[in-house]
């Protein structure tokens, strides 16, 4: 019998599963890549223990590690135990191309894989529940800091750094020229060149730009007030499904791609502190930054 899709119940599942997965990721990093200075983390097929730790996906700069595939398997197993009738869409093992009816879990086992490889402490596990393509619950765990962001539709967003859950709220900033803006770049060279042109035009118009390297964390940073806006072209559902809900439940204005879209379609994902939303959207439109950037 299919379990009911109560957002707060699904949030609890998302938190439990994401934290379980984050523990695995945290343990595996030194096992796969070690901590020695001068280690070459991007050498394909190498690991400190001789493991075939790294392969590539869309381009040589788009890696997937053994930890990515292991962690997604762990997440899928944990979700089957808790929600056996639900579907799962994952970055590594895929899932239904079309949006199913009922609950679909959308998971990214390691968002920020390049950071993970290099030991830069900005990578996350993202787990979201969608109903008919709309995110209704989600959790993002900042693995290195052991911080959990979560939200349930209509129930707000929260952060838990180990001492209890605290509500999240986007910044009350009222001027775009004072906004700290996060973004990310494609692995496709042609799209990256266009993104660079947009950033060059935007940079004189805002406080500064941040490129963290993990979209799920960027979206949670809008929710927590660590940045004032985030925009990025070419995210897939597993990149934004949890983080976008967390930002929206924290009061941000959020625009997401169609739920069936993928990175190659090049749609933009946007999250903005509410008082600058209209002005920042106008700036994006002026720069042509809300238009899709397909790779074809």
C-alpha cells in the first residue's frame, strides 16, 4: 500500500537518508583520495589505495567518483526501506525520463564532486521528494561542515548544525548593487563562454560574485542569507530539487527549470532575496540571462 505524501513526513525521511549518505561520503573521501600534500585528485582512475576512484561523464572536466556511485546506491536502498512504492531519479543511476504521478525522490549523492576530489570543503548530499514534479520536501547536507538544511512545503525551511533546528530566512537586502551573487558554470566550453560574458557585465552592477561549485549549497546559502541571489544555467533536477524548495520556504523568490528538463536543455535556475527580486530579475533580463542555453 502506497504511503501518503505528507510533506513533513517526507522531510523527515529526506533528512535521515541525506545524513546517512553524508556520513558515508565523509568517511570515504580520505579512503579514496588521502590527505597527502601534492596528491593529484583529478588523475583519472587513481586512488590512494589503487582503486579506480574516478571516471568522467560529459567531458574530461566532469568527473564521477566511486563515492558518488556508492552513495547513490546507499540512498536508493535506504529509500526502498522507508518508501518502497516511490520512484527515484538519481544523477548517477538515472530514472524515469518523464515525470511520474505520485512521489518521486530526486537525489544527488555528491553535489560538488570536483570540490570533493580536491578536498575543498564545499560539497553536499541532496535528497528531495517531488509530487507530480513539484518539490514538497527536501534536505541538503553540507558534508564537510555537518550542517543539514531542510524544508517541507508550507512549513518553512530550517538549518541544523547539531544543536537543534533553527528557522531560515533570506536576507532583507533592498539594493541589487549591494547584493552578493552566487553562480556556477557549465562543463560545456561554449556555454561557459556565454556565462562568462554575462558575469563580466553583471560584476560592475552587484557587490560581488561567488562561485562555490555546488548548486545545492548555493541555493541553501540564499535561504540562510550567506548570499543574496543565485543563478545558474544547465542544472538538472537533482541539482535544484531540494535546494530550491529550501530557498523558497525561506522566503526567496525562486524560478526552476521544468521538472523533466536536464542540463543539456540549459534552463536557468534562480533564487533571490525577496526585496531585490524584481530588480534582479530585470537585470537578468537586460543581460539575456534568463534565456535557455542549450548545448545543441
